[in-house]
C-alpha cells in the first residue's frame, strides 16, 4: 500500500512487541514502534538518502526516536526512507496526511522541503536535524562539530606516521564542511605547538574547496568513498576522516583490508558502537549527539513544552559534540597526546581557544524569512 511517492506503509505493531508487515511493491518494510492503542503522541521520521542503517546521522536520529519511545511508551515512532532528494517533500507530506504529531526531517538537505511543507501545515510540528528554519512550528537541532573536529585533527596529526592525513565529504555543504574546518585547524594547532608540518589532503579551509563523493548518491556510495580515500592513500595519507555517512564505510573497509596501514576517524555516531565490525580501524569518532537532540525534541512534543522557532546547538560544553573514546587504540595513543587533547577541550569550553568555521550553526530567527541550510 502506497501513501505517497517514496513512502511505504510502516510495520504493524502488537502490544509489547515489534512486528513488521510484509513490504509493499517488493521494497523493504519500514519500521514502527508503538505501545498499542491509546498512543498519545505520534512521532514520524524521514531519513536522508543514506538510509536508516548508514551507521551515521540517519541511524543516530532513529536511535533518538527509539529512546523517546523507551522513555515514554505513549510516544509511537516510525520512519520512512528517502531514496532520492525528490522523495523529501512527498515523504514529509505523507506523514502530515497520516496525522503525525511531530515529523523529524534528518539532514539539512531537507531544509527547502521542510520549509515548504511546514509552511503549508502550521498545525503540525517539525524537527529538522542540521538545518535552521525560522518557522514557529519548526525546531532546529544543530551541532558545532568544528569543536570536536578540532580535537580529531590534533589527534590525527599526533598519530600519523607519514605526516599526511585526509578528510573528504559527501557534499560541500555546511553540516559537512564544519567538521572539515575544525579538523584542518586542529592539525594546524598541532603543527604550531610541535613545530611539525603535517599536511591535510582533501580540504582547504581558506578556499572552502576539497574532495567530495561524486554522483547522485553522495551519502550512500561506498565505492565513491573508497575511491577518494584510495587517492589520498596514494598521496601518502595514513589517517582519513570521511564526513559522508554510509559512503564512508568504503573507506572503513579499505582500512580494514590494509592490515593497519590506514586508520579512520569516524563521524556522527561512535563508530565502535554503530559499526562495530570496523572498530579495529577507528582511531576515534567526532560524535554529533543527534540521538539526544532528537529524543529531547520529540519528548517536548509529548509533554507540551515543544517550542518552534527555536532550537539547540550541540557544543563540547553541553556534550552535544565530543571526541569518542579511543577504544582499541587506547594503548597506542601516547599519554601526553591524550592530556594535550583533554586540555584543548577544556580551553575550547572556557573560551581560551575559539574554533571558527564559516559553516558554524546559528540559531533560527523567526523574524527573518526562512533560509534553510542546503545540507
């Protein structure tokens, strides 16, 4: 049964357990979690094109939805996957038709579609992840990942053996390049402190140009991700940070196949938790705490405290962003390097160090015309 283009009927759920219905038209079933009859708040999520199992921002947002349900059984949660950008608007509109109380749009690339659908449906509440929309029924959840990216850059510079590290993105858009700006500055800080000349491949902060996954599926193309990191390795890079969702798994697999020659810094979700099979190659992760932000926003709808036209910005200070544990590399990261990174984090929180990026998020302004970020 089809409710709109790109949308399938979500699974049927029994009280106390999860039951998935057969997929329509041969497509994978979408997932739903409810508490049975009497559900008070219906929360619905539209993924970006990377898919629900991208081990990155989509899966992190879905975890936040599930956490909201776990904390309050009167919140039901469900999602639909977008296969292409053309699915955004019909998927969002389809959930309006299904009378969802809150619709979560994952990824700022959905900014234009969310603005259009939210404007046409002022009585429906929306949450956009990685976008800023100044509408009274939209809550904007954003993250200053330049701060945690700075720590990752310092870590990479301190751990490289070749003197070259790399980073690339899915698209040249603010929620991607904000990671890369911080990473470049962290490497520069290490060079300044240590008198080194570690080189960053894949991104020039000054010109805002670099390497991005080609084609029509920039966040869902593992071959595209691998092709970029392969080129970086050929130039000497031994640590790479992909900011490309599912595409980054191409680099992770390349690292796994390299027998230790290549290491990866993951993004969004702690890679050793979300993509455990690659943990042996994940030096660390620049964590964007989407799960908590989504859980909080959805929970506010349920308890009546939701406030549109506003939002949250995750920082090191409020744990909205962070550098994940070193996991399997913990014994290999020198103690003095760990201490330096801890001090850098403290200095960023205190304001002694200011991390800058042209892509850093700003709070939405209801007074101005909506201007969603293209991400």
